[in-house]
C-alpha cells in the first residue's frame, strides 16, 4: 500500500482491486459483501495513513477516472454513461451555456482542470495541483484557498451499502461544513460527482491554464510537493481563527522527528516521510503534537488525516 498512498506508508493488502468503471466497482463491492470479505475503498491515497498489517481487501477507484459533460443533470448513469464516453457533448463547437460535468470517483483534479481548460470553464483553479481524487475530496469536503468542493457540487451518485442500491444525492448546503460531508456519517460509496458549470468557447484555453499554473506555483512555493506526505495533518478551527500550522510552529514543533516521520521544517501542519516511516511513527508524532499544543495553547487539535483501519469502519 505504500505505492498507493502519497505518504508512502502501508503494508501488503491480501486483495487489491482496481475497477475501471461503475459496473466493475459495484460488482467488486457486492462480491466482497457476498463472500464475507472485509474491504475498504480508497481514492488517490492522499489523506490516509495505512497500517503495515492488513487483513482486508483494498478497492481503489484510481482507474475509474473519466470526466465528461452533459447538457442535462443526472445523466451519468446506465447506458447514457457508456454512450457519453464515446460521444462527449463537450466537443460540440460553438454550443455554449450551462453544462453538468460528471466526474468518476477516481478522476483527479488534473483530469478536471484539463476538461475545463479545453471547454472554457472557469471556477476550479483553486483545486489545481490538489492530490487525490474527486471522490475522496467530496468525502472530506476538501477546501483549497477558501473554496470548498461542496461549493461546486450539484449532485452525487452513490452506492448505498445498506441495501446495495445505486442512488442520487442532491446537494443541500445544510449537510456540509468545514471538512464535513454527509458521506462521512453513512455507509455510502461515492460513484460519480456532478458539478454545474458554464461552458464558453470564447475563453482562451491559455487563459484558464495560466490561472491553474498560478495556484500550482503557490503550492510549489509552500513546498507541498517536497516530500511524501498525507497533506494537512490537523484541521484548522475557523470559528476561532485558529490555523493549525501556525500554532504548531509557535510551539516550536517544526522538525520534531519520530522514527522516519518528521514535522516539516517548512510547514507545521505537514508530517513528512523522510526515511521509511511507519504508521506508528506518524501516530506517535500526532499524539506528541496534540499533547504539546494542548499544554501550551489549550487547543484540542483534531486530525484531518485518516488512519486505516484505526479511524474507519472496514466494510464487511
């Protein structure tokens, strides 16, 4: 699993599956349930730390990664889904206006940005360079430069693990919050995320790509890509104006090391893998940071990264 997580930590999964489309993904999940095989679904592995000893199957969505446009909502399903991959409505020249951008759960923000750039679609630049997948970002309600995924969502197609039926969720702003989504508190596997967008062929592709490159540059300057990491370790506390990285820095914790894991010298809220780090190294470092911040600042930092299987329900 170290080859499937951005922090490069994790042992061997007894079963590793990579479905390439919705039917295959649903089949894999239903088969695991039918055979009594425990499983966990991952995306790009950017927000997780996986243990070295695993006794459950991993189902990865990374090969289930198409992005395409439709004129009407809710069409990313059934036979239309197959047909739309052969005939993408985004290729209709001069036909501008409202579109619904359907993103498979394993699609990356690079996929999305490319489709947007080629079709004169603006509004997603803040996500440029964000690791992971659309499904994972929706699950965590990722926020970049003040923009949250929930700000853009129109609907989500998902598999309900309670009755194994495919259903559609219509966005309700009351269901979302800072790093909070309705999918965190229910047994639902995200299949497709749909965004409502505006297509304008008069906007030059270069203009949109330039905006994307600016956000990529900001991430590079902050050294987000310098070392293997799982991204931001702790959640900020917006209602109290608390920035996790800032108070970790104020507590003098940058550079703190446990085994092969280290609090980055350049970002207090990043734990990086500097030398064959283990999940235990990261968990120990997380606990030390939480205790020190509580002692000096009286602030309880909550983890944003997810420890697998410690912090999740492994499906059965």
